C-alpha cells in the first residue's frame, strides 16, 4: 500500500503515464512528508479515481509521479449529506475534517437564529477556501477518494426553500421520541439522505417546526446527553453509515 497520498484535481487518464503535481502538493510531499525518489505514491482526484505509482522526481515545485495503475471507486449508497447550523470558533474546521473522513458527499453550513457568527463569515471566500483545503487534507489522511461538495451561506429557511426533497431525511433533536431504530425507515431505493444538526444551543422552536413541516424530515434522538455540534455531527453520520449500509 502506498505510504504517501496526494491530491491531483486534474483529470487522470485511465492509462498509466507520468503526472506532475501542483506546487502546493509537491511542496507538502517533498518538504513536509520527506518523500524521495522511488517512494510509492497514490493520487486522489476527489471523484473516485485513485492513481498508484512511484515518485520519480522529488522536485518540491513540481514533483513527478509515474503511474502504474488507475483504480475507480464507486460511491456508497445512500449518499449522506450533512447540513449544519453555523457554529462558532474552529468548530467548522472539526466538522469539515471529521465529516470528510466519514465519507459524506456534501456539507452545507447556514445561519440559524442561535448562530453566534458574523454575517461576513458566511460570505468569506478566504474561509471557504480554508475549509476546502481541510477537506482535501482529510481525504488524503483517510484515503477517502471522494471530496465532498462544500457550501456556506444563507439561512436555514433559505436552505429549506432551495431543497427539492423526496424520501426521508433526518434532524437531530434531543427531545425526539424516535431513537436510532428510526434511521432504518428509508424509502425503497433511496439514494440520498440529509442529516441536519443545529448550532450551539440547538434549533429554535420556530426553526424546528419549519423543518418538520417540510416534506421528508423526521426528528431523531442521538442519546441521553446534550452533544457539542461536532460530536452530534460525527454521531449522526456514524449511526447512519452503520444502519443504512448494514445490509
């Protein structure tokens, strides 16, 4: 198994050949990870393609990899998508990293009535690019060949209006009487599931009512304790992965 994993966003041909890494990936591979000529490397393009090969030029500006085989991975179903009321501080970093490691296909952050974040944060291109880099690093670390789509901005109500939902989706709520078994009640052939988690302090009654009145959403209880945002996200994704894909 290759020791080093790198991100290669450009198209990877089905045929073996030589690929040059972008400067950022080259620097990280050669200077940070200390890879040298002859080391085995695996390139991920974020869309299910894995290219395995050998580093033939340890140039920190443009490392060169000779590809020996290209593998295609298929996404697991149902695809899990995570929607989160914008948390404060560095919690977003943790959510993006851990959700990517757990294999979600899409992550959305939006402002809720209890979100304690400035409006400019939701519109920051710099922050969005930072979170995209975190997702890429999480893909490499976890060897997840699928990079999740990442969206930031708007409000919960705007997000709900933008959805064209069918089937069954879930919102974490500590007062729900539906526990883990409720996760199994998916529609036949359902390919996508949204998992919705609130910000610090949870959803307001108005927000919860709006979500549950929207076609398809069901509240589930994640346990007997109140969880941090990042813990609730990991718990919900992990439960869904086990229960939805257990057979």
